[in-house]
């Protein structure tokens, strides 16, 4: 008897986008990058999304948010700097899926 294990593909989030905004308070102001996305309905058992930041060829984990989350804000970014993010769905086994790339200028 032969048993084959099927590893399900984890698809990238849909409509991944980012925008840089000026966040003004009563006495201060800062730039923030706002990332947004939609869960991919073809995925099963997604528990989280991981957001990576790539700078100078190095990728580092910036945040992990719950699967019910569809937005992330990175505070105190530079006005004239370009940021590149990788957004991935993570299943209950901790496997990461295909990456959606977001570039914010």
C-alpha cells in the first residue's frame, strides 16, 4: 500500500498594494507606509500573513499579523525612500506561500 502526501500550494494575497502617507498629529508629523491586501480565497487554513522588508539585498521579517488582518502600517519611514515588501500567507503548519511584492515610493 502506498500513501502519497499532498502538499497544498499557498497562493499569494490578492490586490497587494502600498501607499506612502503623511500622518499629522496636533504637534508632530511623520510618514507611514500603508500596505493592504485581500486574502486569496484559494488558500486553506491560513493562520497569518508575514511581511518582509528588503533593503540592500537583505530580507528581514518586519511583522506577522493574524489572518483576519488586511492592512499593515509601517511608521517613521523616509519621505523620499523606496521600500520593497514581501507579503506571504502562512498556513497552520507554519509554511509560507508564494510572495506578493509591494513597492512603495
